[in-house]
């Protein structure tokens, strides 16, 4: 396959410029990260709000104590809630706490307590049966249940624990029984053999870094791939190809498209990473998060090979289908394969050396995103041979996809009407 | 008058080319040549194999056997000097007019600057200069056809292949297209024209090849073809035709002329001489040729074996190649 690189570069230049000049591209470039940031901030804010809302609503707890164990219990529950960890604050500074107070009001029987609950005088009723000590059974009655927070349940449990022992031990010990791990500091061995402080923020960074790395890699591959599919389908649908193919060969056209639209995908992710670094750079720096140069090099290798693999397949799909809608129906399966490892992110991050994680990182369609998850997973040490084998398998698959797609591309570009079946496509792919 | 091509020289040489799909020959041992500066017609009914033949000439498809040379070079090495306007043609609808045209220029090997300059020149020629910054989708259908012609003309190709270029054009634009073809031809461009508009072939083409079911059925200079298929008759514009002119078998009124059907042994020259000897005032005297369209229908039907029960189209050796220049 002899290519005229002047023609390849002319095609690549056009593909790049026409794509980045479109309004839809600018919308995607700015809109996608803005949308993600918006959804994440809404999600984090909602979670924190649900927790505090549950405690705010628990202003008065009616207690029906049939066990007789809580006759001298404290008439008040104090609950302190620490703010959700964010990447914007230094890890070793304590997060500010918010304090909530719940009045405990005893009731002689369940009926009167229920009446008070119905009238809105109290927020919840806690019924402690006679055999509580033996069974641990309690019943709670509430006006409504909070689906997203168990903060009220934890507050009630703490009150029960503290007051069970308050008569027998000192107040300080009773508090500690109720909240045995107010300050739990975990140190974990890092890749360099040193113990590293694992607080909430650090754990968040440990999750976010591989997720972001893998997600960005997957997106950069897919953005280029989607544009390829769109471009080929558009050219085929609008009957442009025949006049183009008179001057430029199908292989040169395909190479130019791969080059131009791959650059688009890489540029998009580059802009996102740059903007993200500027916006969150200081916070990430304070967390002590650093991305080793080797990761960048490996990610680039996975990008090139992964993009060639998926891009070739997308180009082939664009060539054999008659329009964009038909193309998308086939392409969705390959898009799913690329992002499938992110669905199993907790399993891969939790057990980066498991057979599932290793298998996914060696299987070409899932290799790029899986391997980046494994490499960036905390406390993970992926053997070099696995990275080399994964890259080699992906390179082989990319080469096969490129050759087969180029053959299919050449034959299928000028065929309109009936979409070819799989045996036909395989026959074209085998033709020299 | 358009310049005559140099005898013997050839721009395009197609030799014994065959293309099969699923075992069926859609182009079967086709051979012809196109000479410098001529307008050559490629004719044939729908499904005859014209598009496949053109795709092989433009190196979009490779023949199963046979060779195609352009200026003596194998086609895959010389294809950059060909420009092709396909019958089913489109443009990048959401791109600017100037960007589309200069892109085609870049694909022809021009620098960005030269491509832009040439694009503006062409747009000016087809009266689209003021639309250069607009998106293609803002252009009317006729304007888009003019732009499509420009994408073919940019880069001054050596061989222009035009497949039904006049379809859908209004008379003004047909005239513009013809003027541009005249200009290009005058500057040495060779044109291969595929069309069903036989009047255009009679008007602008020097030679023609007709294919049917993948076989060549007719090949030669257009005027020779018409003479070859002419009735053995002459058309005479005169007041009256006397009885008993030697060599004349029948006389009939034909529009404003007289059609004289000749005896098999008589020649048009001897009949003209006899008329003049009898003092007949003659305004015009011409062979009674058939319109190309009638020849097309006749040849296709005969070639298909519809009229005479022939089992299939003739082989290359049986072709009614007309005119010495065709060989």
C-alpha cells in the first residue's frame, strides 16, 4: 500500500479544520466538561444536603421504652457532621463540622407517641421492646423515610449505645462506646514502600485519578472514532466519494481521515486536561497527587493503538452502512466495549491483579481503558510484561483492523442500497 | 471550429479490459483509445457497463484483466491528471464554497495558495465569485452543479471525464458548460463524455464508443458512424424532382426536402450529376443519415439480439468498427 503523504496531509488538514470549525464541536468541547462538572457538583451537594436534612428533620425523638433500660437516658442527642471532603481543600486540615441537636421526649405508650407523630409534634418514634437486651430489636416510626441517608438511624444508634452503658461507666467511656472511631487515620503502603496517609480526600483522589485517566483515554479514542464514522457516512450519503476517489486512493483517504480526526480527539482531551489542570491544579498539588511521566507515555501508546483499532473499525462501519443512523447502530457495540471496564471500576481498582482485571487489560477492545485503570489504581504494581503483552496484542489487532477496514472501505465506498451481510464483509476484508 | 486531434497520438489507451462481478462480466474485453484534444463519447444503455468502465479508467476499480494507460503510463501512476464528474455527485454541504473548491485543488497537488487563486478564478468564470464565502447548502441546484464542474476543472486536468454533465441544467447553464468545454478543449484538454443526450454527442463529439451488456458494439468517428448507418438515399432541397433520374429507385417528400432512395449500384455523386444535367436547381444535397439516437436504438436492439434472435452481443472481432481512423 503506497501512500502519497501530501494527499494524506491534505485530507487530514481538511478533516481537522472542518471538524473544529463547527459550532457543534465547540459546544462539545466546552459543554461536555461543563455538564460533567455541573452533574458532579449537584450530585455531591445533594448527598451532603440529604445527610443534614435527615438530622434537621429529627428535631424531636419520641421514645417508648418498655425495657426500662433508658429511664435515665440523656434527654438530648448531639450529632456532629463533618463536611464532605473536596479536592479543593488541603488533606490534613480538618473539615468544618456542623452540629445538630435532637430532643428526646419519653412517651408512656405507643399510641400517645403515634398521635404526637401524626400531629407533627415529634419527628420520629422509637419503640424499645421489653426483650431489647436479648434480641436487639427496636422499632422506629417516622413521618417519612429518607432514601439517601441513614444519618438519623446512626444518631439513634449512638444514643442507644451511649445510654446503655452510661449508668455503669463514666460519661467519657460511654461517649467512646457510642462513637468508637471519631478519628480513624489509616496509613497504607504506597508504591515506593512508604506509608501514606489515607484520609477521605486522599481516597477520593485515588478513585478519581484512575477514573479520569481511563475516562479521558476512552473518550479521546471514541471522539475521533465517532467523527470518523460521521465523516465517512456523510461523504457516502452525499455521494462525494466517487469524485474524490478519482484523485486520492481509498487508502490515502482513510489514512488522512484517521490522522486528522485522531488529532481532533487528542486535541479535545488536551484542552480538557489543560483547563482542568488550571482549574484544579493547586488542589491536586496539595493532595500530593502526581502523574508519573511513564503513565503519560503508556497512555499515549494506548491512545495511538486504541484509536487505530477503533478508528479503523468505525471507518469500515461508515463505509458499509448507508447513512449515519445505520452506522451508529453498529458502532454502539464497539463504544460499549471501550467503556465497559468503567462499569467494573470498583472491581478493577479494588483488585487490579485479579484475573478479570488482567484479562480485560489484555483483550484488545477493552485493553486501553482497563490497563490505565490498573496502572493508576492505588497500591497497584502492574508487571511490565503485562503492559508489553497488552500493547503488542492491541497493536496486532489494530494492524488487522486497519488492513481489513482499508479493503472493506475500498470496496464498499461506492456501494449504495443494501447493507452487506457479514460473510460479504469478511470476503471483502480477505481480498487483496 | 474546434481543432482536430493529431492522428495516431493517444491520451488514453484501454486494451482488452474485463471486469467481472460474481462471475458475470460487466465489462468484457473492451478496447479503445482517446486522442489528444478530442471530445470522445462513451455511449450505452443503462447497465451497459459505462460506469464500471469509467471507474476503471479513473483507477477507482481495478480491471480483472487488460491494461489502461494514460499518456503511456499505467493508470495508477497517472491518475492525478484525470478529473471526473460522476453522474451521481455531491458536495460537502456544510462547508464554504471556496473551501470545497480549494480542497479539490489541494488533492490535485496544488499548494494552498495556488489552489485558492485557481478557485477564485474558476468561481469568477462560472459567476459564483460572490458566493465563495457561503456554505454550499445555500446554493441553488444549478449553482451546485456549476461548483461541481469547477471541482473537476481545478488543477487543469489532462483528461476530463464527464458523466451526464448537462442533466438538470437550464439552457443558459448548458450554454455556459459548453463554452467552458470549448475553452478547455482549445487549451488541449481531452474530454470523455458519457451522456444519453444524443443531440449533444452529434454536436460536440469527434468519436464515440458504444457499449452494451459490457461489450463494445460501435466504435469510430461520429460522422462516420452516421454515414455507415445512413439509408442508401439522399436529401435534396429543390423545387421539383423530375421523373426517371438514373439510379433513383423512389422519390418521396421529406419535410421541406425530397428523399431520393437510390438503386443499390448507384452512387450519390452520379445522382447529383444526373440532376444537374437535367437543369434541376439544387439548394442543398446531403446523404440521408439517421439521427444518432435512432442508430443507438437500432444498434442496441440488434446487439442485444432482440430483433434477430441473436444469442448475445457481438465479440470484439465482429464489431462494426467504422472509418479507417478507428483502427
